[in-house]
C-alpha cells in the first residue's frame, strides 16, 4: 500500500459510500472510467478485490470494509491538517465548504457572491443535496457548514436560525381559488395536489402545515423535482405546497399564483448547522457570522411574497 495515493483513497471512499461508480463520478466531477481506473489501481496496491458485484449491485468485500475504515481515518487526518493550516491563512485565501438542501439553492448563491465580495481570495465549494445526503455529509465531516430547515436530532450539532423560511400553497393564475381570501384548508381537499416525495423537508413541512387535514388531501402525484412540480402546476395539473424561495421568477412573470389559505404561510427558519466538535476554519466562521448578521435581510429581500405572521416552528 506504500504507493497508494490520497486521490485513490478519496475516489474509493466515494464509491464505497454510494456503492455506485456513476454517483461517485458525478460527486467528484470525474468520468466513470476515471473513477474505475483509480479504484483498480488501489486494488492493485492492496493485492485484493475491494468490491464484488452481485446481480446489478456492487458490494464491499471484507477487505473493502477494512480499507474503508482506514481510508476515512486517513482522509480525516488530512482534513484536520487543512483546517490547522487554514488557521494561519485567515479568511483571505480560505476555502469555504458549505452544503444546502434543495430549496436553499434558490437563494444561497446570492449570499455566497455577497460574502465573496467582502472577502477577496475566498474559494467556494458549494453543494446542493437532499436531507439524507446532507446529514451524511455532516456525520462524515464532509462539509464545514450545512444550511437546512430541520437540524438533526441524532447528531451533536450547533444549530442557529438566521432567516425566515415561508411555505405556501401555489396554483396556476387562472385557478378558481386564485384571488379568494382566507381559503379554508378543508376546501383544498377537493383539489389535486402535486407534492414532493415523502421524507423530504417539503413533505414534512406540509404535514406540519395541514395537520389533521393532511389525510383528507387528494395527493394526485408525488414528484422528487421541485422544478417539475412547478411546471405541472403551471400546466394546470393541480396545486402544490412549496417553499416560497422556489418560485419567485414564476410569480414575478405571472405564471404562478399564491393562494390565500387560512394559517398560511407556514413560517419556519433556515438554520446554519455544524458539528459541535468541529473546529471551524476562519472562512467558515466568517460565513456563519455573515449569515447571522445579514442573512435574514438578504434572504427576505429575495422573496416576492410578504412574510405574513403565521404559526412558527417551535
């Protein structure tokens, strides 16, 4: 193993985590053949197969399991060295690693540009993922900061709210309920709903917003893509419950309408989250301070609907 490289270890770790060469290649911004080559070289150094294929899926061998444990320790040690060196660099020239759930990618790039404009020389590493992937990144120390709506309950993390996050019901602009005031939730039960998948933050927020009315809703379609949901709503296929951050362009152009539903918007918060034991590099600490100081103003300015008072998440 003396000739194995850190690059090979990182590629192997990504494949082992996803148990999928294509997903690892996408994460690492490499081609699949390049990923396969790096894994093959590491197996050559180890003298043992690290993966085996059963049917259409790959699995770690016993040697692969042991390699993964050691690999993560080595990668962690290199990350700690990077963080220690970052303390000497300060904010200027630092690398910011931040990940966000999908609804946040509609506003976070603007905040990153604003932050980078205040701190020359900062390098940005910005990732968008679903909640499960984001929690895995936190658990495996793959990101300095996570931007999310519901901080994890099973990790020892520091969670600080920095901006409001409204959720509303949307419909095509010619919908019969568009323009009506204080629509009862029970009335929405007649409408076909196009919703995000169960387990997503949007689905969980919808359950919170509708409460006892949730079971009576007509769930017509369940779609993983917010962009596809918006297209379906604009086409007249139904109504939906979405983060207000996700459709500002469509609202501005008049292609989507926000329904005035009783108890809406559901007002939650955006949180900046990191492991309690994490020694934040100066650039990450500076970005966290930036979010806490200016995040609420910048995020609210990006919204096209007023943040009316509503029930808040405890």
